[in-house]
C-alpha cells in the first residue's frame, strides 16, 4: 500500500461486516468508533494491525474490526498480545477488554505487562460490572453498589487501575470517556504513537446492569492540568481526583522492552519461531 | 448535546471555525453530514437486532437523507477534498453536532422518541451554522454558513412534522416482561 493510498483510509475501512451485539446504549459502540477513527488517523493498513482480547462484552471488539484479531482466553489478552508483539514487532498490536477480564482474571498479567513495557496499547472499557454474565460486581465496582446479586453492596475497596499501572511501570496512562469518541480517538492515537506499554482506561456505561452510569456524561471533565512525566506526581493526582478526569495523565520515557532477536530481525536459535530457551533468556535474565 | 465539554483540543466550536477559511468550514460541514449518516446507519442496525423494526426503519431513512446531503456537499462544493486530521476538527461538544450519542439509545425506544433525538441533532447543527454565519471571517464564509443554516432549518421543520405523526410514549414505555436484569 502506498503512502498516498494510506492517507485515504477512513474509519469505515477498519470496520468488519459483523454487527456488534452490544445492548443499545452501551458505551462500547462509541469506543469501537473511536478505535476505528484512531486507526484511520494512524493510517496503518488493517493487515498491519492486530487486535487481541480476552472474554467479555467488550472483548468482542476484534471481530468488529477488519484487522487481524485474536479472541482469546479470559484474562489472557495481554500475554497473547505480548507474545505477538515480541515475535512480530512490525505489527501494531492493540489489546482490549473490560475491567473484569483485565483487572480480575487477568490482574496478574496486567501488572507484569506494565512492568515489561512492551510496545502495546491496552484499551480497558471499564463499566464497573460483569455485564456478559448478568451483573456481578467487578474489581472496579463501588463498594456500595446494591443489586440483586450483591444486596447491600460488596463493601470492598475498588481496584485503582491507573495508580497500579503507574506503580508497575506503564509508560503512558490516560483516562477517556466513551461518550467522547473524538477525544478518545485522539488519546488512542497518542497512546499508539507513544513507545512502550500504554493503558487507556475508558469509562463505558453499562446501561443494562448499571443504568445509573448514564449520568457519567454529566460528570466527566477534562483534566485541569497538563500531562506529566513525573510518575509520583501522576500517581498523587489520580489518587486524589474524582475518577472522572479525562485526558493523558502520564507520559513516561522508559525504553520499550524488545528482545534482541526480534528487534534485529535475526532468527532465534532453533529456527524461525522463538524457542522456549530464547524466551527464558529474555524474561529471566 | 448532553455532557460537559470534551478534553482540551485547542480552539474549539463554531466561533473558532468562523475564524478559519472556506475549506475548513466545508470539511466540517462534510464531516457533520457523513458522521450523522454513519451514526444513523449504526443505530438502525442496533434497532433491527433488537426487533424494533419501526424505529430501525426511521433511522435507516434518516441515514439515507444524511448520506445524500453529504454527497451533495461533496459534489457541489468539493467539501470532501481537504484532508483533516482528528485534531484539526474543532467540535465544541464531545462529538460533531448532528450525531445522536450512542448512549441515548434504548432497545424499547418508540418512533416519537427516536425523532425527538433526531430533532435535537438537527437543531444542534442549525445552531452551529448560525453561530458560524454570525462570526464568519469573510462574506464568502458567511454566505456559505447561512446557506447551510437555512438547509438545517428546513430539516428541523421536516423532522418536527414527522415527529408529530407519532404519539408520545406512554409512561410505562420501557416496561419489559422479560428484562435482562432478572436475577
């Protein structure tokens, strides 16, 4: 594909023929729009992009794009995406999923993906509930959320993904809102262009099991301060904000992790595919 | 449009656009119609999937109208010619003015409600062009924006007439005998 052709790609070029089965009103529709808008802006042809997910409503997203996709095992989007990016650094790799998939079942992978800082973009569509399985509380559900499933609420302190990501070493941290697809798309573009592991936490209302989240549209607001490259300052800010600040919150300068055999294009020992010994060497120096 | 302003993206809104040039205004005008068409098409698909065929049909019709309008803009004014990066668009709100936010949808929505959303979208577009026309940098842009505002005013009138053909929903319009939250 020539540069001239690439400039003419539109968001529609990144949408598949499959139609989303999300509930009308779901924030994930807008996020899908934002992803395809961002792809068009980046102008990498669909065959050079891979969208990797786990399980859940939002994890259906690879099927709705025209890029390569992998709808993986619950909570395992990040290890799949990490493996793909390490073996094919030429691809643009995006991991996507929800708060339950990413922060509970995949919580340990989330920590180590931040720590490894492979050049990935991780999109978490956070609706603070397990929607696909009919409304159980997730790691980010407020403790007082009362429902038939958890009468009186869980009473548990919610997980704070942005602070965890900062502490674990993520190189780019942002919060967005599904109701702002243009703003979300711009953040995604910045995240994709930034080297290393980028987390974009996108508030995405579940209108079926958390109808009160429709009110988020009135609560979100742009962050009052510019992004920072100071990890401690960013952590202080996100710990003390109201949870509805949107924008890029942290932009670091850690060099992405990339094993020498992949970066150099040379084949690892034993043939064209990376062998266990090579990964052992890279991950356990 | 519901909700507060979006994240900071430089100068925004019709007044900022009024201070630019004819090509930038045309690029915004084309994006308004094209994004509205695509959004109506997506909303129609959602409603078909839910078995709400009457509302799906309305949205499909609106998608056709907006797509035709986008094509006219492209043909008559070359409105699709200027390449624009995401960051170059200067929308005042969270999205371009004529799209219905996905979050406003409900699977049991009735035609009157669907057309109420469409009417609000047309009115946002009308206000947008009126504001550009009122502050345009030159006579050419003022004339163009006023022409677009007149078209949107006509759309507002037509959608209002269309809406009045349908009854307002009963208070229990969203009652579902088999709701998803049945635990």
